[in-house]
C-alpha cells in the first residue's frame, strides 16, 4: 500500500512540473545581477518631522545599527538629504525637534543634537552615568530637553543654554528637575 502512495506522489509531482514550468527570471542565464545591499536587523525606532536643511519638509529617522544612523529624508520626494552616524549609539529610542529647529536624538546612553543649518550632528555626551539607554524625549518652550532612562527609570533634563544635564530620581522627595 505504501508503494501505491509513493507512485501516486511521483505521478502528481510529474504532472505539476509539466503543468507549471519554471518562468523566466530577472536576469539572463550566466549573468550576475546586483540587487543592492542586504539589510538585516535594522529598525527605525524613532522619527520626527520638521524643516530640513534647505527649508523643505523633512523626516528625521534614526535607524538602528552599529552605529545607529540619523537619516534626513525629503518628505515630498522620498530622497535622502543626508545621513549621519551616531558614534557610540546602536539605536535611537527617542527624538524631538526643539523650538529652534534643532533635532535631539536619544541614542543608546548619549544625547545627540542635529543642526539643520549646518547639517551636522554633535554628541552631547552621556545623559545619566548609571543608565544604559535613553528613551523618549520632550522639549519645553525654552528648548530644554527632557527624557527618561533605563534600567533605573531616572529622568533627566538637558539645558542647551548652560550645556549641562540635570538628573532627577522621581521617587526621592525633593529631587526634581
């Protein structure tokens, strides 16, 4: 009985191969076609939208990698305006545009600032010495940047006028930003 099933399987396979022959491929036989760079393990964990370096509408998207990369993309055309390596960061979990138009990125344990005027990125340093990851960011009307951290849940503020960080442990009385 097993022999009968095997013969039936072979017959059905033969019919399938004859009925559905291989279709043509994108390249000619014997040639190699470059499809581009293979991507793996890349994710966009944070993006914000605002004015680009030339006044156009831009998306600021941080892609994970080694290092993470801040990509400035023209929203209307989809073309890349520029890309900037965030040296010292493997991902960017938060980003925000301050009132002055500069873009801040929480990259691993560091805070980065992108200037559309100069199309450059500056590493502002490690926000909280005991933390490994910075999370979401928020800006106030004064341009100060606020964020949270992991693994201890500390809050921090970056004041661009003073170029300094202030740390808060919210569960400790009197320890506020």
